[in-house]
């Protein structure tokens, strides 16, 4: 069983009349198994931080941050498993990748690498203890690019786990990352385009010498 560095964050009791800012956060670490602590009634989120595999996705050359390092709205030109995507961050639209698949996990790793290379330190201009970008099609189980703020958000990683919601819950701030493939002409289309250019060139030469 591969070893995992575990980060578990649980938002504590949000009792009536108690400000959300006073919610407790518990954290525990384990090298071998998914750890979980219950800090009382309320919202919870549990996840494991995936170690970087030997063939972890490199930073995509030419990937461009959209927005600022404290309020990014997307990444353009991100390559995942050979396909180039423009990625848009929002609080409304989940992506279509299926949680737990190679594509979903690779997307989280590639996005994390791009965010780290772009020096992104916040999401949505929102102060939080942990930032997450969900790359799959659900919130109950998730693959995310995540960054803890303690001591400071500098390195993003791929994480996976259960429990979540979009927006800010007093501890975590989560946005959805929607991946849109960049339209690339298929080889057959490029071939037809080349034939058309040759035909137009030949027509031009014919007119010149007639």
C-alpha cells in the first residue's frame, strides 16, 4: 500500500449564535492510513495528499494564469494527458471528469503544478486556512488541487477525499475548475486544408501565365 501524507481538516461546531469565524479546526497526520478526527457537529472534510509519482506531470509550457495571484479566474493552455485545456474557476460549474480516474487525478496534479509555478497564493480574494480547486464532477468525493495557508500557501498539491462544498465554510475555500478542450484541427482536416491551399496556389499561377 503506497504511503500517503495525510492532511485532515474538520470544521468544528457551528452552533446557533456562534460566529463561523470561531469554528475550530482539527488536524492530524498519518504516514500509512487515512486519518480523521471529529471536532464536533458541523461541516467536515477529509482528504489525503497524494505523493508526487515518478512521472508526475511537468508544468505545461505556455500555460497562462488568468486573473491575479490572489484572485485567479483560470489557467489557459493546460496540458493533461496530451490534451490542451482552458480551465475556468467558478463557484457554480463542476467539471465533467469522473472522480478517481487517471484523467481526474492527472488534471489535479497538472493544475497544482501550474498554480505553484504561477505563484498563486489565494483563491477568490478570500482569506481562508485551506484553498481547494475541485477538478471532477462531484463534491462528495473529490480530486482537488489544494494549498494550505499554514504557514503560507506556496506549493499546491493533488489531494483526494470525501466531503466538501463550494465557497467558504469558515475554514476551507473551494472553487470548481472546469476544463474546456482547446479546439485543435484533426490530421484529416489539416490535410484537406493543405490540398485547398495547393489548389488555390495552382489557380493563381495559372492566371498569372495565361
